[in-house]
């Protein structure tokens, strides 16, 4: 137990969400509880994590969630471990909600390089109909930037996706490569706009930065087979798009494509049971599919080394094998090591800041002055 890495979970406390300031102490080592010295509230060591009130050993929860994150159907987990299907569903839902909070805290913090982004959608069959899962990936780091599930493959779905992409980093000099869906170009012009402030009164004008490039790879099919690909430059020049492709893909023969996001879609189909073609484990509700999406996407970013990101181990690298493997989060500079699923589920995600009414206490004023 390390109280220096914990924060108060009482939203009415002025120390809410503030870690490393010495106001959290160990309340009970045996019961694994902390206490906030500012408000006196005690809380469990698993508060704010996916292991909170699991009512089962943490090791079992980690094993079950790991299996779910790698494509094992919940029915198989129930049969193997003798658990109730509602317990497995609750663990998956809570793990997905925790992964979404961790994604918003780590990935959607605006620190990701978005020089080249690819986006695409998956058609998913669910009980009683069809839904769409749209995802985006940063090509240089292979980082999953987020996804969204919707009933319709329309502009509203794409707008939510591109809004989440913009939250991950600066899009003023981003290249967006998609398929032939017209909503991408329309919604990108809306989502990537920035305010031009002139010092005058009134609402500032929203303008799309000149560095935003849009390209499409439209596949032509005959009898369900791809017979050709038409590459279109929607915004920008062909020279600018080609230079960005060479810089991000690392090859002089790079062309406009959606290969990286399609490879990520294949990973989602392999690791998320409802996405498997002709599956008997189809999702019944959208929240279940969304929870699985966040779980698979976050474990992919933090826990899964990518073969395309590895490099030969040099003299300054830590000892190990021939290759130095890296996860997408490591490649993007968000972490310095590979996470395990246990670390992911036990990570206490800091809550968003809240506004308190009244005069701040003296200890907080002193901290602000010292800073």
C-alpha cells in the first residue's frame, strides 16, 4: 500500500483527486483502507478501480477479464470457472467502464501525435439487427484513439469518433485517411475547426487549419471481390499528402490506404467475441458491446506489444532478448513500460476536477503559493 499515489474520493473534499500531497494515510493495513486527513473519509484500496466490490479474489477477476479481452466467449468462462453469467457480465461491464476512464485520462489528454490518422467502421451483427463500430488509429504509433458504437452509419457516428480523435492531440497538421464514406470529409471539416481570435467582441470564427489533409481510398468491388482502389485527395495537395505518408509509414512507396485501421479491425474481431463472423455469442445490448470495445482497445494500447513496433536491442537498452518490444502506448510516449492486465484493472484513475464553492482552506492556499 502506497498512500502517496492515492487521492481522496470524496467529491465534497477540497483534496478530491489530488495525489502526492501527503493528505492520504493508511487507515487499516489488514482491511487495506486509506484515510483522508482533510475530510476524515476512509476508502478501500480498490476504490476507483475495476476490482472494487468484486467479491471474488482479485487473481480470478484478472484471469476472467484477460480471457474476455482476448476473445473468449463469456459462456466458456462460465463453464470453465463455475461462475454465474451475471457475475461475468458485471465484471466485463465494470472493466470496460474502468478502461474508458483510463483511456480518457491517458490517451485523450491531448498528448498524442496525430500526424497520420486512419478511421474505418465495422458492421456488427447483434441480436435483432445490425450496429456499426467506428474506430481510429494513429499510424506512427499504432495507438487506438477510441471508438464509438451506433445504430446508423451516418454523420452523427463519424462526428463523435472524430471528436474523440481531436481530444487525443493537436489536429492542426493531421492527415486523415478513410474509405469512401462522404461523412468523413464533412464531419472532419466541422470537428477539426479551430477558433480564430482577433481581439474583437463576439463569437470567434471557426476555421479549418491549412495543415489538415483529407484523403480517401475507395475500393471498387465486383462480386464481393476488390478489383481496384481509387485514391482521392479531398483536401490538400498530392505532394503534401505523399510527404506525410512517407514520414509516418517509413517507406518511399507509401500510398493512401486504410491498411492500419483494417488490421486493427481484425484484432477487434479476433478479441471481441460478438464481432466474430457467424458467432453464437452475439451481443444483445449496445452497452455490452461498448464495454467490450473499451476493454479490448485499452488492453491493445497498454498490454499488447506490436511486432511492427519492435526494434533491435542496443547497448543502452535493458538486457533481454534480441528484440526490444513496445506497445502502442510506449511508442506514443504515454508510458515507459508494458502494463499487465492486473496493473490496468488496479490503476486508480484520477477523477476530473470539480468546482468547490466558498473560500479554499489555508493548506490549499499554501500549496498554490508554493507552486
